[in-house]
C-alpha cells in the first residue's frame, strides 16, 4: 500500500503542477493556479500519516517505509525548485515570458551552483533521516528497526556522493571553451570608425 501511495503522490505532484500552470497561464487565473500549486505539500502529509499508521498497526518496517521517507525528503528539498524550474520554462515557451536564466556552465559560478544543489540534497537526506528516526522511536523495538537504520545510511551516503561530485567542480573547475581560430585565408573584417563611414 505504501509503495502504491508513493506512486500516487509522484503522479499527483506532476498532475497538480500541470493543472496549476494551466490555470495560471491558459485560464489566466494566477491566484487559483498558485493555490493549486500550494496543495503539493498535502501529498507528503498524507504519505507521512499513512506510513505512521501502517507502522502503528504492526507492519514490519521495511523498504517501503524507507522509500516514503526519502520521497518526502526529496520533495521538501527539491519540490519548490522543480515547480519554479517548470514555471519559468512553460511561461517562456508558450506564453511569451522572459527566457529562463540558464545554470552557469563554467568556472566558480558553476561550482557555486553545484554546491547549492548539494545543500538541497543534504536537506533532503536530513529530512529523511529525521523521519526514519521518528519512525524507529515510534516502533520502539530495536529488533524491528534495522531496515530503517539501513535507509538512514542510504540517505547519508547519497548526500556524501553528491557532495564529492559537487566538490570536483570546485577543485577542477570547468573552463569555458576558447574561441575557434579563424581559418587560413579567411578575410578579416576591419571595423571602420564612424567618421570614415559617413564620407
């Protein structure tokens, strides 16, 4: 049941996102569209409540409870970021909005960008680890919570791996490509000063 609910929450996230954007831009109802987008966190609340009830009713803590915690953590850290990303691109592509600012591709700016994304992953892992710890305390039996502890390590490991990847952008910054040299024999265009072009 928990796995099914995770799938429903994931599908619901994208359905609410599409509906909110459609109301905001197609139907010209920005307030209602924003209200629909604000319903997104309710999906995670429902998932959290059902997971807690499942554990309370004697369900053995296992993979589905770990997945639920990771999903909630990811949504907390990346949900608003994903909505803003989609909003900017829909507005530009279909409704004449300004072009979205692309993520920096080179140098220190790229390293800072990757660092910020890593901090989101740290937040996601922290939320998941905290929820899993609360679930372990809720169960109250150390002999039944081994899978929850395992998922805590998985969340911490994911944040650590992402941190190492982000660090490579700071230690080995990607350099912007050099401008291609002109082909041999290609005429060189000489810009004339304005005083000469008016003669």
